[in-house]
């Protein structure tokens, strides 16, 4: 019984790293810069609320946006969740080939196991992508010391994965604190194929940058009863500046595979900025929830820049609404049978290209349902948005994302005598 209920989900959780890291098919023009496209979604119950969830908690679903919320999980139960996402993207801009302006992919995005250890302490183990890299494009490149130009083809893949252990502890009746301890790791891989008439064989340069380090997020969640029908909650999370250690390798080969040059450097690093995320929620009769989130990442302090781009402060504001369908069971206990969600979001990414900061805005809707007779629950959401710029010289992405989260809730040890 213990193998079935605990060990098997952990094995699935760890094995899922292969699924998350390998299933990257959608090409993103922005992922060539920095550490790629940084994930803005938590892929949990609140995705349909534009991820405005830092001030929310639930006793059935895992809210990985705020570790302090784990203290609200059901005692003696564990929850296992898996989230998948389908995405379809249409590109626009002067540089886009209209015969090849769309792409789609499907990925497993989150695996999570949570359990209420004591009356006040909840814990969770999870896997989530932190950033993704996937691009392919061609351009002209001048040859150093000559007036010749070569055709350069670039392909990139990889990204940063996040394996985390989150813990939430209730310090008073209405206030909880939490910490998410993570290991960030992954590689940013780029292949450059250089072809010109004066070079008999193309030169292929492969760059692999492996990044890794520990990463921490500290959180707080507090509730306040406003009246008989109204309540409120406040949540905040904070991540300090973190340096990812880097090991970079460069290898140059010709078309037949002869190694011309090979180097490895171990003393590099890439800094992640201070990140602050705060939210407020208002709840009426445990049925209607209104929430707002604001997030800021201080990239300006790091001073990263390159030819035609720089990394600047990113921000995002999200609004969410939820309406729950509450029912009573045979024991006159209220439970949530289903819920509808809606959300709006807008913000700026950490990329500024040709003096234009990349923007991201859109909306989301979601619906979830919990089974009273079985331990299963599910949440489905649709997000539609646009990432890019009004400047047509910069490629923009119009995207549609479908996210599905499956949740399994069961006794941690049903054989234990109470």
C-alpha cells in the first residue's frame, strides 16, 4: 500500500524531468537572448485566473506560487498533480516567412507531490521548467579580416529546469510562512553552421553552457475576516539575487566531423535578479474570489547587455476571478463541486531589443471539477495573448495555450489507526 500511494508518485515525479526537458518544439525568437523564455505560469489550479494566485490557498490543490499556502492542505492526505500544456503560435513581423509562420507543441509542464505532515506543516516536492530555449534562424555574418560575408544558420535548444522542495508552516491562526528550496540546472545549447564560397566545407560551432545552483523563494500568507460574508488574504514572495555557476564548452568542426578547436571554461556565472511578487484577494462566502497580483524582477541591477539588446526590469500585473459551485455532502459538509475562472494580465518581459521592450498581455478562462465519489479532480484553462512589439521590425508571437491539470487526493496512510 505504501508503495502504491507514495513511492510510485515520487518515481513518476522524478522521471518526469525527461518529459519536461526534452519536449521542446515551439520556436521562440526571443529565447536566443539571456537564459531563454522565462516561464510566467505556475501551471496549477489558478492558471485560468491569469496565475494571480500568490494570495490564495486551497486544501485540495497544490499552490506552488506560494509555499506558505501548503499549511492549508488536508491533514493525513497527500495530493499528486500533473499539468500539461498545448500551445499554438502565429508569428508576425517583417522578417517572418508567411509560408512558415505557425508552430505548435505539447509538453508536460509540472509534476507535484504534496502532503500535510503535521497540523501546522505542509510540504511539497515538484518539478517545473524555469526557462526554455528553442530557436532556428539564418543571417549574414562578416568574416573577420576580410570583406567577405557568410551565411550563418543558428539553432538553439535547452533551458533551465527547477526541482524544488517547498514547505509551509502556520505560525498563528491566520498567518503562515513558507520557503521553496530549489536546484536550478540545465544547458543552453547553440549550433552555428557557417557557409561561404571561399570555405570548402561549412564550419559548425557548438556552444554548450551548463548552468546550476541552489535557488530560494521565501513567502508569507495572511488572512483577515472582514465581516460575516467577506474575507481577505494577502500574500508575498521574495527571491534574493542568485548566481548560477556556468561551465561553457565550445567545439568547432568541419562538415566531415574533424575537430578544429575545442575549449572548456568553468569560471563563468549568470546572475538571476531580486524577484518580488505580491497579491491581495477578496472572498465572499467562500464562493466568489477577486484577486490582483503584481510582480517585479530587478534585471537592471545586473547590467547585462549585448549587440542590439539589454536585460531590463520586468513586471507583470494580473487580475483574477473565480466562482465556485458549492454543494453539501451526506454529512451536511460543504465541498467544492466545480469552479469557473477568468483572468487578465499585462506586463513587460526582461528583454529590450533595438530599444523596444518586449510586452506580453492577454486573458484566460478556466473550469475545474472535483469528484465527490473518487479522489480525482481536474482543471482546464485557455490562455490567449500576444508577446512582442508594435514595431514590425521585431517578431511578435500571437499564442493560444491549453492547460490541463489532473489532481489525485488520497489518504497518506489509510491503514494507520487514529
